[in-house]
C-alpha cells in the first residue's frame, strides 16, 4: 500500500496483517519448543510473546506521523528501533528476525536466512510485565527513590545523545506539530462542546508559542534539542534487576524524538500527574533539573505538558477509528479522549508564584523539608550544595576537600541561587531555596527578589538539638553520598555568624523541628506548604 492509497486499501492491509498474526499464533511458527503464544496490540503494532522472547510486528498503517505501509518501511523501522533502544536497554533488544512462508502459515527465521521475506520483527528478551512502572504505580509501589532514578536515567540518556541536526526544534517546527495535532483531532470530534474546548486550547497554545518564541529559538542554540527517547511515560520504563530501564523509544518518526529535553520529561511529568501522583511528578522534574542544571527549561514545561496530554487525547481518537473496534472499546476510548482533554485544560492553568527560603544550621534537615515543600507546592527545590559543586565543575557527591567554601565562593553560590530563583519565578512556578541562609543579608536578598517578581515570600526555619545535628553530620560523612561537605567543625563555626530572624522576617517564618521521625517532619512540611498554597492562591 503506497502513501497515497485510501482507507479501503489500509483496511485490506490490516486484514492481511490479521491473517499473518493468526498464523504466527501457532507455536510451530517459532524456532525452538514453544507451548503458548500471547498477543498484545497497540494502535501501531502487534507484539507476540513466545517462550523467552517477544516479537514486535508493525501494523501496515499510515497515520501521517508514521508510515508502515510497505515491507521496506517496516524493515527499516525495525533497524531504527534496535539502534535507538540499545542505548538504554541493550539487555532487552536482541536482533531483527524475518517472517517467511505463506501468510496463512508463516514462521520466524534468521534475517540472513536468504528466504523470501513477507514481514520483519524486532526480537526482544521478555521481562515480567508487572515490572513496568505503570504497573508498579498501580500497585502503590512507586517510591520517591524510583522516581529519582527515572529522572537520572533520562538525564543520562540526554547527556550522551546527539545534538539536533539543523531545523529540529526550531519554533516553527515545534508549532507545526502542535497545530497539526489540533487539526487532526478537530476533524474527528463530533461534539460541539469538544470542538469548543479544543479551540480554546488551540488559542492558548498559539498565544504561548508566540510568547515563548525567543526561548524556543534559544533552546536550539543551547543544544537542548537532542535525540531523545520520545515516548517517556511510565509504561516504557521497566525494572531490570531493580533498576529503571528505558525501552520502546520512538523510532518511526525522527521528528518525534529530535525534541527538547524538557518536552521529553514533560511526558513523564503528565503521566505521573494523570495517575494521581502530583508530588512525584514535581519530584521527577526537580530531580531532572538538579542533575542537569536546566532550570531555563521550566519556561516551556507548561506548553509541552499540555501538548503531551493532547497527544494522548489524539491517540484515543486514533484507536476509535481503527477497524473492528468493539462498541465498548469505542466508549472507553472516547472517555479517555475526554479525560486527556480535561487534563490539558488543568495543566495550562498558571501556578501561584511563591519563593520559600530555607534557613538553619548544617544537619538541621533543610533538604528533606525543602523537598516536601516543593512537591506539595507544585514547584522545584534548588540546593545550594549541588549548585556550589556545579559552579566548580564537580559532581554533587565529589569531595572538594573544602576548597570551594571560601567567602568569595559562597558569594558566587548565592548569586547563582538568586539567578535560578528568578528563572523559576519567571516561568510561573514556586521555588524552594535550600541553603543555610544564616545571615540576614542573604535572607533579605531573596525576600526582595520575591517582591520584585510579585511572588509570596516565606521563610522556613529548621531546628534540632545540637547532638542530633552532630550525629547527622557524622552519618552523612560516612555515607559519602551527599552533596554537602559540612562537618562538625563547620557546625561549631556557624554559631559565630548565624544571625537571628528580625521582627519582619518572623512574620514570614514557620518553624519545623526535625528531631522527630521522618513521617512527622514531612507532615509538618506539608502543612506549611498547604498554608502557603492557600495564601498564594488568595493573592493570585
């Protein structure tokens, strides 16, 4: 079927695909002894599970953004899938196999067998389906630590991926995909109300694209357009030996993977939001930014999050129009379309800007409290210990042997924290500054910055008995895994320059005693965040 053929030819090709798949459901179609074959379908592929392996076939469809109409197109797509996914999951992606024989009784053979090929498939090593993170989340087992490691895996992929070729990620290129998405959906929806909602989202998207045009262009110059995964939702992350492993990257259309890295993580973000984990969604974004330093990308997060939600809405409509879809499936997919339309409407709304400044001695639990505040507020945490290391080209856990803690170095760190806080506030999100902030001049700077940005300012004071602080510092030093290098000697010296909050600061302050158990500390932090949300929403 060529690209110009119509729906009738596509239906015929899909019917032939069904005949082929029916033949491949026979255990004798596979090399080696096979007892049972299981079939899994998506809107663009059929996966056959047999023995220790999974065989992924392309459906002969042309959806505009992908074209699997011919055998050659499907074979080339198999090669791309193998290349791309071996970047992150080489243990899963094995090879390409050929389908030979008559369509009614086909069989899988080595691609180099020389027999006439009627189709091709990617052969993968099977894994336990319950170990994909969407299933882990469904069981209530998705932990903050797992989310951090997903963010780390995404950051690692982006760091080693090629920068975009000319033309990728340009403002007009980004806009075309978003506009085409709306056109495709509007042509398919019947309800006047649905069309009205799509039109409102389209107008918002056009406005955002116009307002963010300079930032989109700057991202290209900063090499933030990379050969990404392209489809980074929880269902495409699996635990292999306990480690989150990215698989099933987009191979069928290069334009959908040569994207802004923030566009990539926006999909993970909305998937977590959609599954009822807003705190973990913000934790994922915060962890990714902390690893990469790409806080400027927050300016585009809302735009890309709305786009990603609408892509899911479009996929629901694609499933609706496929042949032989049962009526109950059509009802379910229409409900899914409505669901993602509502999610897009929710995501486009601005957050109320707020700046929260942490203060307290080393070991007082500021980072733990700051993380809970950021997750509950719907914003990001910026750690002085991490940014200090970044300024000097060091990894967070690297030991500087105290060489980056002089007065000039600390001044540079607070300059950077203020700049990054301004970046987050301009993007329209709350920011939590995780720093000691023991001097009044350090705190005044951030309170003034919040006023300049018309954001609510708050100060959160973390306290604990001195012996608790000393014990925490000893444990931290033994682990060697924290960005902070504070010692008991540093703690002792801090008493000499710590300046108490004045009356004006106390009116902005809340206190957290961190000497209790972690659950009570996080509960107190969440209470403070909830109060701040009410205050900021009241002002917005």
